[in-house]
C-alpha cells in the first residue's frame, strides 16, 4: 500500500465517522418533530422485525407532530404499538389510517442532559478520528522501515494526515455546536 492510498483510506474513514456522528445526533430529539428519530424503530411485519420506514411513510404534520401512514391498513395497530413500546417516550394516536405522533416539549433539565449526550457523541467521534490518524501514521512508519517510501514522503504524508484530522475535528465541533443550539432553542 502506498502513502497516497493510506491518505485516501484515512480520509474516507474519517468522513464515515462524521456521517455516523450525524446519524447518531439525528436520533436525539430536540423538541421539534423530526422523522429521523423514528427510523431505528422496528415493526413486527408478518413475523419479521422490519424498519418502520419500510412499512410506512413518515412525514411532518407541523413543527411538533410526525405523521406516520402505514402502506397497509392492517399495519396501523402494529406500527402504533412499536412506536409506543420504543424507548422514546412518545404517545402515538391513530386517526383512521394515519398515526399522529406529537413531540412533547422538553424541560430545561432534559435539554441539558441531551447537550451532555451530544458532547459525549462528539468526543467519541474525535477519539475515533484520532485513532484513524494513529493507525495511518503507524502504517506510514512501517512503510518507511521497510524502505517502500522515503522519510520525506512519510513526513509529508504524516503532515497531510494531521491536516485531515484537524479538519475533521473542526467539522465535529461545528456539528456538535449546531445540535446543541437546536436542542437549547425553545
């Protein structure tokens, strides 16, 4: 593996870490309705646990209400039960073939707890990015030791990997700050 391949691999893995952070933060509710918080819910669909998004369409009725419309009328009760049994503390109400999921307002204490959770997720992602940097640097040292690349090439690649890491950390901080702002907005 060459130094360029190591840099490309590391950059892609760092991007995946950022995408995973965004996905994890999307599940954290901020008081506003967001269909993304229901995505991890699985519904018993003819004996098979199936993601909610595959058995129903998710949409917003207003800023605080999510509409869930099952593709089959027979699934209304199962979808409603799956949402109620989830760990989100939501209370869905079915109206014919449409299930309305109102988002309760968050208390100040709960908002602070959620911001701590967001910061923790951000720190975990930073640790993952730094581990990727360490692995890439070790790989570069091994290539230099095996005389596959020169010391100058190693130094340049190490500097570029450090710049990638710095950019990723800045992006993580931005994402975390935006989510905290979203949570603390009443």
